[in-house]
């Protein structure tokens, strides 16, 4: 018995409907154009763990277009993620985000779909994404990505982000910017936008995945994934994955074809991977 969403008004009222002691199910019933929504409160943007609901969002093949908020209303506990979902703990399936435009140059932890996919300490549920596709542009300060900014214990299957991403500080990715804890997996996903970090010594920049510092999770896998966007960055960057720190990683049947351009004096640059400090296995993958 899901909450049925068929209009902008339904979306704006959605957060007030959620229960915190049981799963919440949501289903789109038609395409929604958000071009007139200028002040946006992200769905679940409260970082207080006890206030993060479990949400399962079924797009049913419909499209949310022109998501372009000009101002973002913050939640409690520091939640100001400029994204459709501030935090998603649950699942999102079968939905398209078309022509999104997020321009919040002073904000951090932002992407089109969600600021946080999963959340440290919230629970053991694997937050999952399947058949979710995104186009548009994102401008932010740090931890900025096309699809999801910061990821914990999550899986992504058959998803894409053709999103131009620009940031001025660390952690920038075409698909995901930063990994936190737990198992994180990507399968049959791709990123295709232009990625630029204007900080001359910017760290953790990748055409698909930006990177993690002191990653304490069990493992991260990339299978049948690719990135085709060009990147411009200064430090610890690559066309596919910028930086891998302390976890166990697997890259299988993946590739990147974007051009790497140095911003300022660059170092620790790579084609497929910029820096690896963890336990990394690469199989049948390449950079061209």
C-alpha cells in the first residue's frame, strides 16, 4: 500500500508522511516536471540517525524532469544535502532523473539522486539502486557527484549518470564521490559527464568514483562499469577511480576512455586508477 506520487504537491508533502518504526513504500504514478520548484527540502535530509526512515522508492519507469532547486531547506542534525533524497536508506528503482541542474557552489555532499546512500550507524540494510538513470549538471564545494555523493553499505545495478560535475574541494566523482563503510558494489553502471575540480591540489577525483580516505569497510567491487567523461583535476585523480585507501577492492571488466587534463601542477594521476593504498585486484579492465 505505497504512497502514490503523481504531482509536485505529492512530492512536497511526502516527507511528512513517513513512519520511523516501519518501512515506507513510495510509487510514482506518472511523469513529474519539477521546473517550478525553486525552494526544495530534500526527502529525508535529517542526519540524526534515529530520525532516518527506511524508504523504498519505486519509479515504475516514470521520469522526474527539471529538478533544479535554487535554495535548499536544511534538516536537523546538519542536513543540508542539495539532492532529491538528502539521505536514502532503503531502495530506489526504475526511475529517470532528466535534465537536473543543481548549482550550490558553497554546499557539500550533493548529487542528483542522493547526498547519502545509506548512512553510517543507521542499520545493516543494503541500500540498493536498480535501473536509475540521471542526466544534468551539479556544481558544489566538496563531496560532489552525479548520482550519489557519499555511500555506505550500498549496491548499484544497471544505473547511469551522464552529469557534468564541478567542485572546488576534495571528493569529486562522475557517479559517486566518496565511500564510507560496509560493502559497496557497482555492476553494469556508467558515468559520462565532464568532471572538473578547480582546486589545484584537489584530492580524490574520478570519472566514475572519486575516492575514499581511511575507508574502513569490508570491500568495494566494480563490475562491468565504465566512464567516458573527460576530467580536469590537480592531484590523486583518474578517468575511472581517483583514490583507493584502506579497503579491499575489485575492478573487473571495466574501462575508462575520458581525457585527463592537469589543473595546476599535477601528481599521482592515473588512467584507470590514480592512487591505490589498499588490496586491489584488476581483471580484464583498461584505460584508453
